């Protein structure tokens, strides 16, 4: 009886180690990816575009506008995009010019 219990315990222990090894060796989930990203502007509108957006990654444009008469700046953001090839855009108000256009990424 004692030998049967020892064999069972040993089998469970070895089985647990094998299972743990399989869990540790399992590949992780796919990495989120953004590539082919660029920014541009025309007039008072800044844009950001990524040709590839996969596995839950997202991006948006960040535009810094400055008021011509006072030199004050403010930051505006476009909508978050998750689709490859889509464009995020944001526009400065009348009387403002674009000071900087960058892209924010979540991967």
C-alpha cells in the first residue's frame, strides 16, 4: 500500500513538472506592432498615419498649435486609430499655426 502511494505521488510530481514545463515553454501572445508611421501637416491640420497596426496597437496625432498674436501654445490630439493605413488628424483653430506634429503610439 505504501509503495502504491509513493508511485502515485511520484507520478503526480513528474506530471506536474512536465505540465509546468509546457506552460513555461508555451509561446507568448503575439506582440502588438506599429510600423510605417509618419506625420505630416497642411495648413492648420496635422496628420499621423501608420501603414501597419496589429494586435491591439494604436496611434494618434499630437499637434502643438500656437496663437500668432500672443505666442501662446496649446496641444490637441486626433482620435486613436487601430486600423492599418488609417489616418488620425487634428486641426488648429483660425488664428493659430502649427508649431509641431508628432505621433503617440500604444503598442
